[in-house]
C-alpha cells in the first residue's frame, strides 16, 4: 500500500516573472502545498534535463535555474514543507529514465503531439506543419519517458498538470503498470489532477497569449515590475468603448482578460462575471475596471517582487536550499533505485 506523494516539475527556461507563469504554474502548486496533509511528502523539481531537450545558451541556463528557484521561493514555496531541488542534482532521474526507455514504445512516443508543438515554438514556426521528424532529436522524443521517471522515482501518487500534459501523464501511468507487470509491484500508478490554468492574454493584443517574447514590454506584467509600471501597463491595456462590463472572451477579449486577472488574484474568489456585475452596480466602466485590476495586481505582486529581489541577491541561500533539497530527494531516490536494480537483475552479483 502506497501513501500519498505529490510531485510537480517546472522548467527553468523562459521567465518565471511573467504573470501567466505565476497564475498558471505557481498558484496551483501553492494551493496544494497549503491544503495537503502535513504527512504527505511534496516534491517540486526544477527540471533542467528537460530544458536541454531543446538548444539552450549554457550561461543563460545557469541564470534561469537560479532565477526559477528564487521566483518559487519568493512566491511562497516553503523549502521546509516542500522538497525543492534541481532535477540534474539527482542522477537517479536519468538512471531510472534509462530503465524505462527499455520498456517504452518508440511508435507511441512518435505519436505524442507535444514534441511538434515544442519544436514549432522553439523555431518560431507559424504552425506545427512546418516541423517534421527530421528535426526531432532523441532527447525530445524521450522527454515523456524522463517525465515518467521524475514521477515514479518518488513513488508519486498525485501529479498536478496542465491540460496539455495529459498525454504524458497517461504514458507515466501506463509505464508504471508495464514495469510492475514485468518486474513486480514497485511503483504506484499515479493519479493526475488537471490544473485548469487561466489563460492570460497580452495587454496590447488580447487575441494573443501574454508572452515574454512579444516586442512590446507594455503587453505583459512581470512580478519584477514596479507598482508604477504595473499601473501604467494596465492603464494602456486594450479594452473597448462600452461602459457596461461583461465577461465575454469571444467578443470582448480585452475586458475579459482584465476580469480574468482580477478574479485569479481575488481573495474572495469571485468569478470574472461576478466582478463585472459588481462593477456595473457601482456604476463603473472601463477606467474603473483598470483601476481595480491595478490595485489588486499591485497589492499581490509588491511583496513577491520585494522578496524576489532579496532572495536573488543572496546566492548563498539559493545554493543552500538547492543542496538541502538535493539531499532529501536523493535519500528517497536511492531507495527506489535499489529496488529497481534488484528487480531488473542489476542489483549486484
């Protein structure tokens, strides 16, 4: 009988500062950290081995890994409650991935849709049709197997994932069952919790996702933005001329985007439509909407920004957190790999 274990991973590449990352990735994990029983182990891995399945600038990757740890800590990840560590510091991830590679179907991996989307994004392609298997490298093809190893290494039972990762998690479940069938009952079959992340759109083009690569800095909000910059960016956000507020993403994407941001940060948990109704009852229009969104964003991000600046300046603390997380993770990972080696006949002679 396996007790509950929670695992989540996050890539270090890109920016941890952008509001879409905070609302879509950080917030759901923090809710799990807050509500899970204190006896439930929680693992959060910054997955550098996944990052290098696409080309990276080595110097930038060092900075990105450090920044991601700082951003997670600043946002509220508690390294005493959660084992926070760098995936590449725990070599058992790669070792278990190799064992799982030996029972994984190449055909199934080729049918996965995510490798095409990741390649298309990395090459700024207009669509997935512009990439083919000739562009594919083994590491990217085997990405889902490494993800399965990440999860199974700690005998995880609950994995929060976005809707775009459901294929990968189904493969993790099938891989656990296949390994157990062949070598004995070692891994629990993990359950998935779909995180319906809020899609945050560009402030200047609400038909596009908020992105760090957009040419206009005013199109995005970062946790490192000053309060003055946040107010300025939201003030210039594209909405429409209607005074009455309504939540209608199809026909009023700019207004809907601001209502989504407000709702995601609202302590009372009000829906975007409830906020629109309350604004209408108060006689407010677009300017009042922007003022209200500015107030809540500034209030939420200011303490995170200050904490991020403090932690980023203390590289010794970041290294200490990573080292403690590594040691805690390796203690469990080593036990799992002892079982795996023995079960497969590689546990000694």
